[in-house]
């Protein structure tokens, strides 16, 4: 109970849930069907519309979405998949689920922390089968360039779009994109995920894979549309349910407005912090869903001390991300692997609060508190 501990609480991210979500859940409960059913199908159609893709398949997490995409495109043992190390660990785990090997690629530049096209080109081997591009912080990666990169080498191009639902052209130029609706993402179903793809024909495979390889669903059998099923391949239980799909439908309606609010807040942060000691990655006009507000602290700053000061001001902050290749789990596989730009970026990065419920005043307060912390 230190006297200097602020009353104010500014969370890094916070889901915006209200009366409409409550009503949607009640309606789903009263409908008499809570497992995967018509709400899930409707959620898929609406999400496909958002992305302007012919196909969307709902699953129960972003990690499941990445895994199923790789499987559906036949990625497996002896294949290599190019991945960014500067991402949530789910990106690098996905190839491992299929028996493939993730190959870590460094970022472009500390002011443009997307996976580097040049370094990716150097890491392609005869075994490379796919590449997973991640829209860091919601800042949309240059998908035209990645499409050309993939075409020239006959690679499958996957987007980890967990940060970027509703982002400009996200999901349109790759072979498939994976979204997450975890509670801290731009839209949430508590847990949940979605796959979109321009290849309508992989929809059937994805739907088999998410449901134990079974050829009919429980709903179809319940409705008398089918009487039994076959299992044609190994599958998983990666199904979404009606409760979560109901939440998703409400959240989807608000997504673009909330993304716009996030973009305003991101620009306000820039206004408050530009010209100071911190570096703000990406230029202000870069298309973004503003999922994160990453900043780079001056070299040599004790980040822990900054985070402690912010905490005392009631402000939550975080680091996105500890690079995946530095985790014990991956160090065993790749001893001595070094990705200098990723390591430099991650050692100086700090993520400031951003979510649609923040006020302009909150941003001013965070910027002021950060400036104070740096002046110490
Ligand atoms: C959240 C996230 C995921 C995984 O999503 P889950 O729904 O938590 O499985 C994958 N990649 C990135 C970049 C993420 O931020």
C-alpha cells in the first residue's frame, strides 16, 4: 500500500463486452443447441465476408487454426517452414505439430519488425515447404511481396493474422490466414479462432480435420440429415461452439469501429511520444489494426525499472515478445542460433496499453508517466 501507488488502472488490453454479448449468450443457451451448429456457420459466413474470401472455417483457437492450415496443405515430416521468431510461440509450434521443422527468420529492421524477406530468401532450402508471415502488432506485412516470394519458390503462404482481423487485405493474398479470438485480441470469443482461405476446396479437408476426421456432424445426425459417419483420416477436436460463435457475431459487428478507435489511440501515442527518447516502429501511415503499441526504449534503459514505475502509476505494460528461438524448448534444437535484430528489438521493446475503452486522457497519462520513468 505504498502512498505513491495510483488509484488509476490502465490495462494493457481489455475485452469490450456488454449487454449485447450477454443477450447473445442467453439466446444461444435458450436455443436448445450449444455445440457447433448454425451460429458457427453464420459466424463463418460473416467472417468470410469481412475478409472477402470464399471460405472461413471456425476453430477453437488461433493455434488450432495455424496447425490445421499446415496440415490441410500437406506440411509434414521432412518439411521446413519459415517463421518469425518475434511472435507468440504458437507460430513456431504449429509446424512442430505436423512433424515439420520451423526455421526462424530475423526481422527486417528494428523500426520495421516484420519478418525479413531477404533473410527468408537466404534460409530457403530444398526442404522448405511453407512460410508463415505474422502481422506484428496489427501492422500489415507486405503481402504482395510475400506472394511473389512464395510463387517464385513454389511455397505455401500462410498468414498468422492473430493481431490483424479487419486489417487491409488481410487474408486475401495468402493461401490461408489464421485468426485468434483469445480474450486480449481485437475481437474475442474468450477462446476461439478462424481460418480463411481463397481456396474454397480446402474447406472440406479443414472441416474433417477439426472434427476427428468424421464425415458428418452431430447436428446433421440430430436433424436426421445423416444417420452415421465414416472417419476418413486422422483429425482433432478443434470445434467452436454456439456460445462462442454468438459472442463472435456481436464482436464482429463492432470490429471495424473498434479498430478505428485503436488507430486513433495509436496516432495519439505518436503525437505524445514523437521527438522524445523512444523509437516508434513503423511510419504513421502504415496500415494497421493497432493491436499493440510497441515502442523501443533507449539503448541501455533498465526496462524492468520502467515497468515498475508504470505499475506504480497503475499502468500495465508488457513485452512482445521474448523471441521464440531463445526459449529453452527451441534452444535445445537450435543451439547457438542468433537473430541479431530480433534480439536487439526484443531487448528494448515495451508494449503500452491500447484497447478501445481507453480515453485520450489515458494515453496522455501513460505518455507522461513513461517520460517520467525515463527521466529517472
Ligand atoms: C494469440 C496468438 C496466437 C494464438 O492464438 P490462440 O487463440 O491463443 O491459440 C498465435 N499467434 C499470435 C501472433 C498470437 O498473438
